[in-house]
């Protein structure tokens, strides 16, 4: 005969998950919803931003979203079209004073995420990820990795390392 847990025990377990920082949606589905707002390129090099770098920003954004979704622990929250239009008309995410929290809340997400790539030169670049809880705005994860070389391979390798070796292993 299978023994069932009393409702009070199930409620206490769900409450403990919430107290530990998990959301109600994670407790129900086992996944946190992440609103991902892409990467911003910060060029501090004397060289202008090229088409290759614009393409790589999209490339690592797709890689970030895919790695999170493929982990089975996170779901990328779709951004409604009206929200996308408002975001497109807003200031850069790094200068919007926490706008990502409200945007993620509107998207029904648990976590707001975005990243930056700082181009110091064509040899030295830095990839950064920032993730904050929607409930209260507390940091969920932030990480950074330096890469050498301004190529599709170096950008992808840096992102895979940052997500695979830091984020997914810590979470």
C-alpha cells in the first residue's frame, strides 16, 4: 500500500521551496522561467563595431538561451510583441535603472537576464551575464569570462564555458 503525504507536509515542502528562492512556477513545473533580453556590445576599443560583432552578439544570445533550455532546469519566457516594441524604444538595458525586472515580470518570468560583451580590442573581449530574481530584484547569478580573439569560435567558446562551467554547475 502506497503511503501518501498529508497535505500539510506537501504544503510545507512547497513553502520551503519558496523560502529557498524557488518560485511557485518552478515548484509546480520544476523549471524557472527566464526572460532573456539579449546582449549589449560595449565598444571601448579604438576600432568601430563591425558586422561580424553584430552577428556574434545574436549568436551568443541564441547559445545562451539554448543552453539554459537544454539543461531542463530553465525555460525561456516568450516576450509579448507589445513588450518587445517598448524595449526597442527604451534606453540600453545597462542604463535603464533596473527596467529588466519590470519587463521580466510582464513576461511572467521568475528571472530577468541580459548580458554584455566589452570589446577592449580585437584581441581582448569580455563576456558578462547578469541574472536577477523578479521577486525583489536580488541577484540570481552574474558571471564574466575573458576571451582572446574576435571570432565566432572564441565568442561561442567563451559563452559555453561561462554557462557550462559556472552557471549550470553552480545552479
